[in-house]
C-alpha cells in the first residue's frame, strides 16, 4: 500500500507539473485596413473639407490620399496629399478670388531632396520663394513686397537663418547686410542710412526682422 501511495504521489506530481507548463500565446492576427472619405461641413451644410483616410482594425486612423478644403461658395481653398500621414507631393492653397496663395512641394517622404516652395500676395505678386527638405526651409530664399521690390534674401540651414542675409526697404533699397549662424546674428554688419551712407555695426546693435 505504501508503494501504491508513493506511485500515486509521483503521478500526481507529474500531473501538477504538466498543468504548470505555459503554452505560448498565439500572435494576434495582422491588422487590416479600409479606406474611407471623411467630411466636415459649413453651417449651411455645404462641404468644408474632404479627407481620404485609412482606418486600421487596431484603431489607428491615418490620412492617406488627398485632403481638400473649400470656401463657403464651393471654391477650392486648399489641396494636400498624404501617404500614411506623411506629407507628399505638391500642396496648394488659393485666395477666395481663385488666385494662387501657396505651392509647397514635399516630394517623396524621406527622400531628403530639396523641393521648391512659393508664396504669393493677394495681388498675384510673388511674395517668397525658396527650397525646403521635408517642409523645413533649407538653402536660398528670397522675399518680395506687394509691388515686387526685394525685401530680404539669404540662406537657411535646418529651418534657421545661416550665412549671408540682406534686408531692404519697401522700395528695394538695401538697409542691412550681415551673417547668421543657426538663427543668431554674428560678426560685423553693414547698415545703410536713408542717404545711402554705409555704417559698420556689431551684430548685437542691429535691429532686423529675425523671423
């Protein structure tokens, strides 16, 4: 009887050990996706915006395709494109009159290739033009007034002014010129007064638009 009891105890131990073995949890099924167009509306019920999205079974929602916004009269106000929430292609906006307001090229996501950006005044005059990488200004930029006079010109690095910059009055006459280092004015600057006389000043003494 003692031997039977001992055997029963051993078998019970094996059974308990078997129960304690954890089976691997199966991987969840891969998420599935479906596209849909989502809309918003003006107070009068006309369409305000249309956005193409991809809705994943795990709850994620990503913009994937065109996104458009409309004025109250139905005229197109803005057009943008996305690939899984990443900006891509050429983004455009328009004034209510239908004239171009901006054209921003994002190229292909992650390509790091400089793309052109342009902005206009409401009278159709070009207001700004330059290059950017993934939407961040990089390289040479020029800015103009509504009458076409140059206002400022220089280069960016990583979205900050870096290198030589010049500033002009509303008629295009040069008023200041000097260097930036990653957004900070540095070195000696040249300023011109209303008579065209040049004066040297330290960067700390110069007052210009740093935006």
